[in-house]
């Protein structure tokens, strides 16, 4: 092995690490992000995903926005006196190394005032605001409604 090859063998893994770090948006990954298709005429849709905090400190999500919707809120479904109601969640904390699941019947995104009709397979960009940090960008996929429970 000549000297150049030896140098490359050392440098390439370092470069791979550096570009990998540069490509990461931040500590929070948004996994399994999906939106059940809504029946025609519905002015609200729900969004589900898992937030995974791969960082070493807690991250708090304080808001969300999407070019596909006029308004996006974080909600929790609560059961009171046999009734299911939705409450707005202004802050969602994700511990270091932790995961928070948004799923039917629990935490969810409320996607309001859709700007266009969404069909299964469509992808929707949603950007989350974090306290004192950079935002988190995610891509949600619209799935057919069958088998999906809304709230
Ligand atoms: Cu809701």
C-alpha cells in the first residue's frame, strides 16, 4: 500500500463521520410519520409519529407548522366522565434518549384548514419548533383510512 492509499484509509471514515453529522438536522428524529386520509369534507386531519431524541439533553417541542395546512396543533385525547375530549398540548418534552409516540387515542397532531385535498401516498412537510433550538423537519405520508382510528 502506498502512502496516498494509507492516508485515504485513515481519512475516509473521518470524512464519512463529518458529512453524517452535517446531514443530521439535530438530535430529534421523527419516525413512522403518517396521516390517515380523512373522509371528504373533513376540515381536520390527525397526524401520528414517534419523536426520538438521540441527543444528550431534553428537547421541548413548542409548535408546528405545515405548508399544507393553515394551522397545526399538538393535542392529547383525554377521557373525562366517559367522554373523549381533546386538549391542546403547548409543550411536549422529550427526554434525552427517549421516545414520545403520537398515536390514535392519545397524543396527536391536529391538522386544520387543509390547503389542498390529500390522497393516500401524498407527502406532507411538517416543521416543529423547539424551545431555544433549531426546528425539526419531518415528512408525513398520507395512508388510506381503513383500519385507522381517528382519536
Ligand atoms: Cu385533536
